[in-house]
């Protein structure tokens, strides 16, 4: 049987790797110093390196169902996403955190569907998007898009509950960026914290919430208002 995956690995080694060899060897010698933590949905159509033009060593990636950020609640468990946020912030000292949602997100759609009881962990995980839901039983494409965008803002708010994130944001050493990638248009809409809405990157003056405005001491990003964005 033709092993397509093996063929791809061999092609990488012979065709693609030589162009990057020097870069990878430098990254091995000097270690990685990515300046961006990218938290995105696992969806196969979301390609962080393609969207940002990033090369090796530039993005520290966290992918999960929905691109969700778990709460910083002091609980114990195998919290992979939370651990990655802590590592990226404390050890790698990233200067930007991007939370990237996208159009036609299955995780957001699943919020409105009956859960599959066999998917024990998935069912619990989707709770991280619940607060972004709109009060409709059968959401229209527009309602789903708004839910996707509200979910991004919700994750940004949760990020601000991580003490090491909040501290660095307030010290202006770290900026947070909420993105919504419209797959069919190749357009990333970026969340403008001051206007409280998503703006097409083609029309936005910046890549998201950063630079973070001087926040009131106890609030962080604005709470999602009903109907917004
Ligand atoms: Zn998704």
C-alpha cells in the first residue's frame, strides 16, 4: 500500500528542509525566542503560519477545539492550554498573545447542538464557550459568526485572569490580540478593544487590541455586552 505520509516525510527532508537548514540550526544553537503565543482552533483550515507569514521559531502555538482559554482557577489536572500560556509568558516572555477564532467553527456550532455523551471531555471543554452564546435555539449563519467573535473576546477576558498575563499587559510588556479569520474571504477581522468590535484587517489601523489602552485597575477587557459585536 502506498504510504502517503512516509512519502511526505521524505519529500520534506529532501525538498523543503535544505532551504531552512541554516535557520533551524541557528534555532537549535540559540534556542527558540518566539515573540508571539498563538492560541487557535484546531480546525484544519486555520493555518497560523500562512496567515501571519511566520517562519520557524516565530510562533509558539496552542491549538485546541474552539481556540479556548481555560479559567485560571487554581485547580489541578492536566491543563495543557493553561500550562502553555504560563510557559509562553513566564519562560519565553512572549510580547503578544493572539486568540484566533474563525468562520464555520465546529466548536461554536456544537455549543448549540445536543452533546454526544460519549465525548465526555469534549462536552466539558465546550463549556468554555457557553458564555458567548446568543439566546437562540437554531442560530443563523450571522448568529454563529457573532458567537464566534464573542467567544474570542471571552477568551481574551479569561487570559487577563492569568496573573502573569495581566501583570505584563499592565506593564505594557505584552499585548493581546483577538482575531476572527473568515476562511472563505482570506480576511482576518481584528478586535478593537476601544471600539468594542471586530474590524477587517484591511481597514484596521492595528492588529488587534494592542497596544493595550490604560485599563481601569480592576476590569481588563470590556465585558461582552448583549448584542455586541
Ligand atoms: Zn474552530
